[in-house]
C-alpha cells in the first residue's frame, strides 16, 4: 500500500497509462542486488531509487577514488576515500526515504554469493571484470535469479537480461573468459564518462520492466550501443542448455571455484610477480630492461634507461627484440597484460628471465 | 560470395576498421567465415569473439547465405 506522500512522489507513474498504482506497488515489494557501485551502477541506483524499488542492496568493497568522479555520478569530492557502497547508500537515502538501502561493503565471493542472491529478486551486474561476471552468472543460475547485464568498452556498450524465464545466460553468449590481459578495463584504456550513464540507466529500465511486467525485457537479446554514432544494434542469443546444465552439475564445486584464477586475473606463482618496492630497487640497481606491453598511444609515456615497447597484441611476432639473459620486468597499466605477456613468453617462447609488475604502473604515477 | 563483416568494440580496433568485405565460397559455414576473419586479422584470435549472422548469434556449423550480415562480437569487461 502506498501512503499519501508516496502517492505524491510517484504521481507521474500512477497516472501513466500502462503503468499505474499496480506497477508502483510491485516496485515497492521488489528487491534488487546491485553488484559494484561504479560507472554503471551509479546511474542505475539513482533511477531505481527514484522509481521506488522497495529494497536495494549495494555491494562494493572498494573506496571512492578521484578518477571515479568523471563518471560515477553518485559521488563527489567529499566521497573520496569512503567505501563506495556506504557513500552511495548515504546519497540515495537523501533522495528517497521510503525505500530500504542496504550497503554491503564486501566483495562478492563464492562463499557469500548464493546466500546473498537468495535474499533478492533481481541481480544487477555493475562489475568491471570477467571473474565477477562469470561468478555472477553461475551464482544466478544456481539460485535461479535473473541478471541485468551491462558492460562498456571505450565508446561502446552492451546490455542484456540473463537467466530470465529460462532465457539465455552469460555463458550462452560467452562460454569462456578471454585470455588474461587481452581485454582491458577502463582503468587501462579510459572510457567516455557518459557511456556508463547511458548503459546503467538502461539497466535500471530493464529491472523496472522485469519487476512490473511492462514491455519486453532484453532476455535473449544482446543490445549493442555505439555512443559515437548513437546507434543501436540488437542480436538475438539462444539459450545453450548445455552451458546451463554444466553450471548446475558443478554446483557442489561452486564454492571452491577460483574465478580470478579461471579468468587469469591472478598468477598461481608469486615468483613471477614483483611489487613496486622491488621494481624501484631493480631500477636503482640499473641492470634491468623494462618491457612495456601497453599500446604505444597509452599514457603516461614512460622512460627508463633500458626500455622496449611492444604491445601485447603483436608480441608473438616480435620476441626476437626481447633480451633473453638479463632481467626483464614486464609492465602495463594494471598488471594484467604484463602477466599475460609473461605467461606467453615463458610458456611458448621459453623466456626464463621475466617478472611482471603486480598491479601495474598505474599505481606508480 | 562477398560478405560484409561488421566489427564491434575491441575487434574493430584490432581489425583497424569498423567493417570490411571478405570473399567466401558458397556453402561456407560460420566456422569457415570465422577462419577467414582470423586469416585477415590474426590478432582477433586472442580476444574470444563470437559471430552473429543476420543479427542472430550463430553456431559454427550453420551455412552462411550470400547476402548475410556478419557481426563480430567481443566480450566487454568494463563497468
């Protein structure tokens, strides 16, 4: 039941033909778990809050950084340093006191996912890495919850609804993650600020459609958006029953699964990664060559006494340029591509003199 | 038969274009088309792409018709 103040607040929904009080009541009774409080989630959260979704979980263990402010529109200079889930909840409470906002300042893991997903009707994927996306897919299949998916790359976005009424899942579209370090994220290559605003808002729209039953949720459909041309392309996706069965059959293994390892986001062997302190020490000693595997256009430009620049993409054709005897430190923006380069050079070209800078030079400058 | 291939996201960067046309034999399957795309743009092998034919995600064994529209779709990580 909506009280008088709520009826005033949601008046424009209540008088809207095709929506009305019945739909608004459904929003009030619904719950959504928003995973990640970043570029996609900020606009999605703003609209879900404004719309009156009754209970919204916000999950993020990270802190607001100044570089977030260009696109993560829930935050301000005052938010910098605070936990994102908590800062987001505080902002949203000011906007709508009639809903429940539950910040969860933790990382989604195989240990907490199933229990958490069980407590919400719908999952919104606002994450920025593959290990989370595959974890979310599998947990959603196991707990039978729909996932509203959004993702971005520079000026382009993707949108879909997975696992809704026996529809396609993320693995029906992309069964396996890409090789580690091959698909960079926003920290490595940048993003136009408005883009997650557009895709995230559309994610909120999909959540509202699922809750209220209006329109057609993007289930079985991948919507591609190009912000440079303002063009949409839609592609239909079929459910791959084998991909879904495989997840269900491995249910007992779910909690032991290491998604970060599965997606190559960590190394099993700490010997191959060095930290910043070690890197600086090696540079000071003067006997190393730095192999920069970023694209030549990536900033900042860096100079070292001995440096080679070969982007990861064209590494296989240029291995002869890499010294095989002296110590080589492989670097990139966040440590993912350098690790992928190290694996490639070590496993396929037998280089024995390589280490990768863990966390990348993004933390250095 | 000439097919127009449309590239999205990172695949457009690697192919260095948003679309190009490639020559295929009649009766070629999605797998053949993928191999042709890889032959023209070897860098695409690294990023896990899927093909959509006429705006529908395609299975590798499907035969591709003469005037088909081919889209190359990579996964996006960012959020």
